[in-house]
C-alpha cells in the first residue's frame, strides 16, 4: 500500500493544477447553471487526458485522480465518462459521451456523439444525429442537460461489456462526486470563516463546526473509495464507492446549503454549481438503492433483486 | 499510489491467521464476551506468551527489545487480525501499541529494563490512569496529586473508567505535580503499592472492563516518574499519536457485518431494504479502513499523522455505529446472547465514539486543525 502519488501521478496533478488555474473562477457575470467550457474540453483533448487510463504507467487510477481534480472547478465539460468508461470498451467511441438511463434526460445528451443507452438490464451504444436529441436549457442541474427525442439505432453490448460500463460508470460517478464534494466543502469553509453573525464568524459556532467537519470526513472517504475502485477495477469496490458517494452527497448537499444561508441560494456564490451537479449524479444507476443492490450482489454474494 | 499488499505482508497475515486458528480454544466465542472478563484476561496471558514465542507479539519493536524492527504495516496487520478474532491479547494490546514504545522513548534505563522485557514476553498487564470523575475530555483539568515528600511522591486522588485495572500489574498514571497543563507528570506505578483500591464498575461493555481506582497516600520513589516533572502532556501527545488509529475497529465491524449478513441470508431475511442498510454500513467500514491505512502509510514513512488521524477516527465511529445499529435491528437475538461474537462486537463497538477521545472532540480537532476554521471563543 502506498497512499502517496507516484512521480507520474504527481506530474499529472501538477499539469492539471496549472491547467485548472485558467478555469478556477467563474465569470462575474455568470448567473446560470451549466457553466461549460469548450476551451477546457479542447485543452484536455489536445493534451490527451482522455487517453490516460489506457497508458500503462497511468491507468484508471490516474484518470480518477484527474476526474476528481477537474470536478472541483466551476467550469465543467464531459470528462468523467470519457476518461473512465470509454477506455474499457473495445470500441472507437467519439466523444462527448452521454448516458440515457431508462429514457430520462441526461448530461451532455444534446451535444453527444456517443450515447450509452441503458434500458433496464440492457446497455447499448448509439450515435445520435442532432435531430435525435434536444437540449433542456432550463434544467437546474448544473450540467448541460438534454434528452432523446428520436430513435437512433442502438447496438446492444454483450453482457460482459454491459457490466463493465456499469462498473466504470460507478467509478466515474464516485470520482467526480469526490471532487464536487470537496469543492462544496471548500466553498462552505470559506463562507463560514468570513460570514459574521452575533459579532463572530459563524464558523466559530460549534453547531456548524461539527457539521462541516462531518462533511469533510465523508468527502475524504468518498475520495479514497473512488481511487481504490479505480485502482482495482473490482465490481464490489465500484459499487461501494458509488454508494458512499451518493449517500454522502445527499447529506453534504443539505448541510452546505444550510451553512451558506440565503447566499447559497443565489447564483452568485457558485455553490449550486457543485451541489446541483451532485444532485444530477445522485440518481445515476438507480440511485442509492441501485448501488446498494450492486453491493449486495458483488460483496455479499446476493443475487440481484 | 497503490492499494496492493506486498507478498511479505500477505504471508505475514496468513501466518497470523494460522496462529490464531491453532491457538484459540474451541469455546473461544464464550470466552471473548466482555473485553476484560476474568476468563478472557486469564486466557490473554497464556495467549500472549505463545504469541511472543512465535515472534508475533511485538514484531514492530526494535530487536533490542525482542522485536524485529518490522514496519508499522506489520503491526497493523497483526492488530487487524487480532481485533477481528475478538482481541485475544486482551489489555496487552496497549503495551504493544503504545506503552512499550513510549517507555522506549522516554523511560530511564532502569525503567526500560524493568518493564519492557516482561511486556515483550506477554507476561504483564498495564492500565491507563488518565480519566477522572471531573476530567474526561478535559483531561488537562485532572486533579490527582503527586506531592513531593522527601525523596518520594505521595499520590492522592481518583481515576475512573480505567480499563483492565482489576488485572493490571502496573498503572501508567497521570498526576499533578503543579498547576496547569505543564504541571502534570507520569508515574509508572505498581498496582500492588499500598494505598491503591480498585473497584469494578458494572457496565454495558461487560464484566471486568472498567474500574474506579482510588489512591490514598500512595508513595512511590522518584525513580517511578517517567520523564521530567511536568512532561506528561508532551509524552502523552506522542503516545496518543501512536494510539489514535491504534485499534483497527473497522476490521471487526466489517467482519461482524459479514457474519450478520450471512446469518440473514441463511434464513431468507436479506431483502432489498435490509441489503441497502448493510451496503451502507459496508461502504462506511471500507472508507474507515482506507483512512486508517492512509495514516499507517504515513507512519511507515516516518510522518506523524496530525488532524488526519481525527478524520480517520471519526470515519471509524460512523462505521461502528452503522454496523452496531444493523445488528440490533436485524439480528436482535445477538443482544440476548444468541451469537456471542456479535454480542462481543456490540460491546466493543458502542464505545467507539467515547473511549480514547470522544467523537465530538475529534470533530473539534478536524474543524480547527484540518479545515482551519477560526477558533471558538474560549
Ligand atoms: C470502554 C471505555 C474504556 C475506557 N478506558 C479508559 C482507560 O483505560 N483509561 C482512561 O484513562 N480512560 C478510559 N476511558 C475514559 C475515556 O477516555 C473517556 O470516557 C473519554 O475521554 C470521554 O470522557 P467522559 O466519558 O468523561 O465524557 P465527557 O468528557 O463528559 O463528554 C461527554 C460528552 O460531551 C462531549 N463534550 C465534552 N467536551 C466537549 C467540547 N469541548 N465540545 C463538544 N463536546 C464536548 C463529548 O464529546 C461527549 O459527547 C474509557 C472509556 C470507555 C467508555
């Protein structure tokens, strides 16, 4: 066991930190939900970050570290699926990639070149035309949301590949959630450190100190579970990571908004960028009960209900 | 970053498992109830002797003291396996984890020669005399006095919640030699010294675990003092940094959960709702496990964990709570004695957020030291 980053991972982290600087603050005049950056996407594409999971010295663990790091930014792009799911399919899949789960709206659907279509137990791949999809610009989820309006041809994946998609979607969800949780906790720590009421920073009240400390404990736990799952590729680890991510996010989102007061309800503070991304991820793959069933199946040897 | 065990670590774990299997008696689950029952304490002495002979009691200690300088991972793997088996070392885990190493760092030569070899042979039980009726979390407010009278110290006062005091040979005692935090000193006090009275405190945790210890004009020579007068806070800080992730509670919690799940599956009561609760508890156990490993990794690299240790401790409290609540709700007969090992976990698990530093104190430390929030006004 070695919990420190190795030289390759440190190099990736250093490069990403540098890249992140340009995307680290939201524009003052931005008062919306989906803060997407095509420039960020281009940079990641050009520097071949979407390939790192396939590079032997890097692997999915480095990709998960990258996903976590980038998820802390106010700007977003279609990152997690391309970095963590695509490399595990033996198919040339053009990106952006989006998931349509049981017909629901999904992230990046309107711009996707590849759709992962999940319908009950079956998983297939489709390549939509612009006529097949529609953007949902009024969504509160802080991703560009879209839905499927047409019926593009769906090529079903064999069971083994379908399972791989589910597993790596879980890892992707957990890694992205780890970064979102961290960003939300960081923003809240900053807020309660400066916001004063009753003559003192509200972060000096123990009711809030304990609450934010608990949020930090959950956040770090999600990160470790996500990284371990990316490292092992094990279905049980993936399910545990996604479950802990969705479960922790459910609690942390509520707490950070409470601690941020009305300011957290505005589109000025950026908190919603992270919390409403998390809210989008909370329902993936059946939400907590879906992940719990996967844990039961893979860790407790129960048959899938 | 790498989550794999080395082959040395794996074979060490296998050898510990084998040892446990070969050395625990058939009726172990009836002995393991209550962490410090008379039977368990008696067994622990015999068991630790055998462990010592097999080189498995203190492998992480220096060769000079009977170890083989194994790294902290080895000590932790050992602790995981022991804890999962119901801690057959009894109170001696404290010697192994922190009392021995603390004496190596701060003890006089005479103290080291007197106390360390018997620990390394598994012959001796210590107790930790810190908490007092008025000083729990606020340990620095302790009042037990050690007054200098001629060439001895005369000790008066009371300790409480002292684990293993009924069986202990020696007490690692904190007593006040002057005012303030800097006025606390440590004494290595043989429990047979005249003036010491030990009273068992009946508790949920089981027979023989916690005690009151009274000190009435107990006299010890200066040579019983560990370190300098007033050095206790520094020494204890160091000692507790060894102790803070000392107990791999997550290991027993996760084994208990797995046992409970198997039981429920065998009787067809593991439906989706139950499975969801079990899955959440399992995830919490694994989060606590990784936190603990990350701190052991730091220790193996010579870094003394700071506030991360509190983060890991709190993660452990969460997992202990979820597992113990799961058993109470779904295998309630365990609490009435139907499954002694589940009961033994319950009795150990419920104190996770209290013993050796309450959960809320960990949260205070996380807020101040880890998140660096402005401090609470005093
Ligand atoms: C099984 C068991 C074994 C033990 N073994 C030993 C032993 O061998 N030797 C020994 O010396 N002690 C031992 N202890 C005692 C243990 O160290 C204390 O219980 C612990 O330090 C907490 O102190 P307390 O019980 O007095 O609780 P208190 O300090 O009274 O705390 C009660 C509650 O108040 C909260 N609280 C206190 N201060 C604050 C604060 N500043 N901010 C927020 N909340 C606060 C606590 O978190 C807790 O929730 C043992 C305890 C148990 C349960």
